[in-house]
């Protein structure tokens, strides 16, 4: 019998500039919000990769429903409670996954544009590092995604390699930076 996918605990809130952020295990109810986030042109550009057609709702829901069912993928909703606000809102997603059997567990994250620039992604990565004891961990981002590079480096990731691949969001070959995190902090 395959073991049940472990559900991560709901991590307590962490202060960000202007509010609080926490992760909770994602559910099917989050997928519509995640779909809208991945369609945002500025975020898609920063990501560089992503789906060939970001407006294809059925493809997105099929793929991400598969993520939720996949025991090797942990998918979280990123929740923000703005300063003084009672209502939490979903502002992004975060996941750990295996890109292939030869590569270490990888982290990924995306936020809606209105949540950028307040330290949320830095907290999200820190929370994910608490959630998994596996090391090394991997991460990737496109060479000009300076915000994401900074988020990774602040959390202890170091660049290990670069390679080019076709990025649908750019319609061109793009340079990707590969990162590793070796230490538990
Ligand atoms: C990349 C992303 C996750 C960053 O989220 P965020 O919450 O704005 O990030 P943070 O505020 O935690 O940290 C960003 C850091 O980059 C810095 N930064 C942002 N833009 C910068 C720029 N143009 N030049 C230099 N530094 C920049 C910020 O100052 C901050 O560093 P600091 O805390 O030392 O001041 C968010 O923009 C996003 O979701 N983008 C679309 C999807 C994506 O790119 N995902 C990552 C794929 S690898």
C-alpha cells in the first residue's frame, strides 16, 4: 500500500513588511486563484517559462490537479494577512518537487503582482526550508529575475551552473541559473 501523502502542519504567521505570511497545504479550491496568478503578464515574464498558453484553463487545472494528487509534490497556498487586517488572502503558491530522479528536491514559488516587494517570497522560502529536512535542495530561475535570485541567495542558495532553454513566456532561448542549498540553517 502506498503511504498517504503527508500534510504539512499549518505554519504560524511570520511578520513581513506590512503584515503576516504563512503557508498551508493547497486544496482544489486554490487552483482558480493559482490559474489567475500564472496568467499575469509581468509574473509570467519574470518566470520566463510556464505553460505555452497561460489562458488555457482546462490544461492548467488538469496539470495542477495532478500536482495535488502527486505524493512527491508538496503544494502550498501562500496566505497574507495585511497589517491590521482580519482577512487572510491567497497571494501565491509554493511547491517542492522532483524535476527528475537524478536531481534533488526543488523549490518553486510565485506571487500575485500586488504582493511583490514586501518580503513575502523571502519568508515563503524560509518557511519551505523549515518544512523539508532534505539537503541539498535545488532551485532555478531565469538570469534576469533579480528579485528571485536575491530571495534564493538570502536563504543560502548558491549558483552552481547555467544553461539555456526555450522559455515560452519570452518566445526565445533564455539563460537559466541553477542553484543549490547545501546546509541546514
Ligand atoms: C520573484 C518573486 C517571487 C519575488 O517576490 P517578492 O515577495 O517581491 O520578493 P521579496 O520582497 O521577498 O525579495 C525580493 C528581493 O529582491 C530585491 N529586488 C527586487 N527587484 C529588484 C531589482 N530590480 N534589482 C535589485 N534587487 C531587486 C528586493 O529588494 C528584495 O531584496 P531585499 O529583501 O534584500 O530588499 C515575485 O516577484 C514573483 O512571484 N514573480 C513572478 C514569478 C517568479 O518569478 N517566480 C520565481 C521563479 S524562480
